[in-house]
C-alpha cells in the first residue's frame, strides 16, 4: 500500500469533517491532532465514529453523488442491470455495464465493441483516475481508508482512560473496529481479484493476496467482533458507547443501538453473505444444474449450503436493529438527493442520473403492490439497450404498508449499510431450496413478500420443482434487495455475467428499444472480479510471491 496516497492517511480529517459535527468534534477543530483530540473517551469515540462514516462512506474524491452508497453501490446496481444510463460520462456509469452483445426477439444481434471488460481494462490507469474515469478506484479508496482508520483506533484504545467499566467500553470500541474491518475486507474481497492485508496502523505492504485470503480475513475480524460481543455483560456501558458511535439520526426505523445478541446475529448474516456471494450457484436459462467454466469462483457445495443455512438461521431476525443510514437535513454523511443509488434513480426518468431498468421491473409479479406503488410509466427514456418505460416515484403513492424504494425527503429513505432481515431470510430461502427443502425455502420468500406489502399469493406448497422454486427466489432477491449493493454479486454467482461460451448469459429478458422485446438473450461477458486499481499497483508494485493484480480469468 502506497503511503503517499492521501486517502489512506485521512484519519485526522474525521475530527473536523464529522458525520454529525456536534457528536464528533472534540478539541480544537482548527488544529486537530490525535494527541489533543483523541486522548479522551469522547475523543476516541469521535475518531471511531468518524473513521467509519467519513473515511469509509463520504465522497472523498469528487465522484458521482456524495457517498460510498451513490457510486460504489451504484456500480453494483449498474452491473446487476437494475439501473442504467446511456448519456452520463461521470465515472463511466454509462459504459461500465454495457454487455458484449444481445439478441433481440427477431434474432438480430447487437454487438458492442466497448463493453465491460474492455472498458475496465482501458480505463484502469492513473491518468484516467485523475480524469475521473477509472471505475476500479473508488471502492478500493474508501474501504482501505475505513480499514486504516480502524487500525488507528485499535492502537489508541489501550491509551484511553475510560469512565465506568473500562473493559466493557474498550471491548465495545474494539468490536466496532473489528466489525468494520470485516466489512471493508468483505467489500474488497467480493469485488477485486486480489488485495492487501493491512492490519497495523502506519504499516504498508507490497504483498498482494488473492481475494479468498481477503475474504478469510474478513471472516476473521467478524468472528473477533462476535467473540468480544459474547463476553459483554455490562450492557449499560456498552449501550452508552455504541449509542455515541452510531449517529443519532441513524437510530430510527431499523437502525438503532443493537444489543450484543443482535450484533452477533448481524455478524452471522455477513458471514453467510461472504460465502454466498463469492461462490458459483449457477441458474442459467432456468437450469439449476448449469455449469460455468473458466471463472474465478468455485461452485457452492452441499456443505457450503449447510453453512449458509446454519449462519442465516442464527442471523438477523425480524425486529432486530441493523446498521442503516439516513440523510440528515443538518450535517449527515450523505444527502437525500444524491447520496444513494435510490436517490439518483428517483424521479421522472428523463431527469434522473440512474434510470430504473426494464430488467429490474420484469421481475415484479402481476399484482405486486410494490410495483404499482413505486413506479409509473408516464414517460419513456430512450437509450437503446437501456431504454426504459419506468420512473420511480419519490415516497411512492402512499399505499399503506408497502415498501418504498425511493424518497428524497431528508431522513425518509432508509439505507441498509450492511445486512437486513430481508437479505437474511432470502439466504435461508435459497439454502433450503438448494438442499431440497423447497416448501420451507419458499415460505421465506412468502414471508418477505408479506413483510414488504407485496399483496401477492403465497407460493410455498404450490411450486414444487427446483427450477420453479429458484425462479421465485431469483425474482424476489431482484425485487426485495434492490439498490442495496448486492445485485451484481447475485447475477455473477448465478452465472449470468459470464460469456455464453462459458455456460453463462441471461435469457428471456425485456428490452424496449424501437419495439418491445420480451425474449432477449444477453451476453454480458463481464470481468467477474476487478483488477487492482492502477493507483495502487503502479505506485505500490507487487512484491515477490504476490497474487496477480490483474484478473487472469
């Protein structure tokens, strides 16, 4: 890791650029130093909170939108073909998700010479980063800044004199750092072919390791956090510290001060996610036995599905608090108008940055109230492959009890930063279905449709085939988890993003160009894991024994 890159050493800035200034500013805000500003209990809490919400989640380099959840999450939704944009050049959002080719209903084939693979490789240079056109740069930027901030806090915790129960307060802060280090490594390991293990503040390394080792380190820190949380008995001092770490405006709805047991269940959900998103479970063209060749992932085994089932069984339950974000009208870490994928996709499609896509909307079942409540077809946005008939309504139409996908009113939209009840339940669904418990698995699909107010008939007991059950599962993950930064990882592990010659591709899709096509074959042929950004690999060349910094697959 190159120590000359400013963003990896931004920990001091969090004291004056806080997500909630009154909560995070300590000492002299005009001359912040660790010695003067993070030498007390309030100071270390401010540093730990800002290290997450500013170093990790703020827009650190002038990109599209104004948070981690507008662009890196945006890439996941663009690559997942949930949203599109043909006209905007910002950070190549109009090019990063272009498929290799697609075949329309009449058999005509449309080929793109500049598609995902060529676009990513061509633009992964330091010069293109400087010009704002290197997509590989941004997620790496913020996640290593988050990791570094946590490393710094961990060094300082033993130097702090705490009031009350020192062990409980110190362990709560350590668990906070371990949790977010697990989150950062999971983000790197799920997107990049290789990465760096940096666990000592102020240290660098030129030894790159393959993504599997990055994900293993994520699991390690998640488990370290769980161990500490399991040892906490003084819930009063624990809640005091955690309540200060999480901004007050994020402690509403599904967000709040998690009990240790809730937090451990959140960890189990994220451990299940690490496993599920990074192994192949192909479901191509309705075939549960499809196989992908030449990819960067191994296939899920029966024991893997059992592990996911066990973790999710002990994962987030309905009513548990989770880690969420809200736009604050005063001083939040993102805005209601531009801080999330949802915000950038909400409004008439002629004026939004992201356009809600046909391949997203096609997965709503007939009569689903989530569709009629949240989307209208008043205008058409013309953009060839990304043409769409749909726009997302801010705040929905007001139908009681129905999930709202987008709302630009400050504080109204609830961003899920990590896991959620819906995600955990749908992992239970998929694991059960793949292990042969089809009716049980579909009962979780039904539960989420009920939870989000879909108002459609239950499918458990009526769908009995593996292929039919997986089709319901796929549709519900596409619909229920939209804009949560998971869509690309889903269609990758289902095999859709791989070349058709490798067994991949996506079938029976809707494309609305000059005419409506409903049986389109798409050959995305995407790079499954991204290369290490040139800003890292050029300034910090791989040392002896390093894993490749370019995806060899």
